C-alpha cells in the first residue's frame, strides 16, 4: 500500500473534514489500496470509509512507513 505514495501521492485528512471528501475510489486509486479486503458485501458508509482511511494512514505513520505533517489544521501523509 505504501507504493502508491512513492510516486509523490499525498493524502490529507482533518478532524473537521467532511467524510464525503475522503472518498473510497480516490483513496484506492491514489494510494494503491485497491486490494483492501472487505468483510461485508454491503457498501460501507462514507463516515466508515473515512475512519478506516485515517486508521490505516495513522498506522502506517506509527510504523514509520509514512511521514505525517500538519498544515493549517490538516494532516498530510506522504513518503
């Protein structure tokens, strides 16, 4: 999944960012998360996708696979 970031992709998140801005198809395309498994056949809600995206990004940051910067109240994850 980190390979998607190696081409210069950066994903921004914020506590105040509406979940609609963290769209699953953009996340999958930009960050290379197309192979992420799902447990349910029902499409996830946008808030659930936004929470999952932030959870994965923070995990990658804590394991030192991604860098995390803060800019104007938003977090930016990058290689």
